[in-house]
């Protein structure tokens, strides 16, 4: 089954995702937990990883194309503009989205251990499954940045980390 990218209005990601699921479509909206510091306390929030995008797994037909296009908040499918020419994600891109989808659960903080020599070891969490290149860490902000290629473009994705 192919995966397609749907461009949606900002702030409509959750409503488009919910409407697609309600209509029986296999929609994907990757979420993560994010740490934010207020005063001296860290708080955890859920955040959409790809703002303005919802992903759809299906065998696209004209009927499905036009049904999805009618959903409030949907702008368009990424691609060439008509149902016959819509591009679907390449298999490796789809694997990244599946990885970030995390079985439908928001991505929780990966646990990082810093060795005495300064090396960073990922002990648990989604970063253990990262098969891309180098991971950039911003430990004071409790974030790690990985690069994933989606629809031919490299996207930097921030993921939560905790040093133990």
C-alpha cells in the first residue's frame, strides 16, 4: 500500500486526521513529546512533528482523491495536482514516517548516557532505531535533531531526550 502526503491548513492537522480516521481511512499524524521549561520546572507537551501535513496509506483512486479533497482543512495532495499523477512516498521515506508514527503513540523521550569521555549512548527510546546519519544533540534543551528525507527534501526533526 502506498503512502501519500496531504497538505492541510495550519492548525487543522488534528481535525483532518480525525475526519480521515472517522471515514475509515488509514491516516497517520506523527506526534512527539516536547519539553518546555517554565521557571525552574520542565513540562511535557504533545506536538505535531510535521506541521501542515497528514499522511495517508491507501491505494489511491479518483473516488478517494475527491473524497479527501472535500474534507475541511485539506489543501491538496502533494504531487502533480490530479488523481492520476499524485506522487506517493518512496519506500525509504515511508519507513521514516512509519518510524515517527511510533504505532500511533507520541514519541517519548529517549534516554541518553554520556560516558566519561563525552560519547553519547542511546539507552532506550526511538533514537535506538534511527538508521540515518549523525544525531545532533542539544542537551540543555532536551532535544536531539535527526535528518529524514521526505518527498525529496531533507527535514530536520527534533526529538525529546533525557540525560541519565
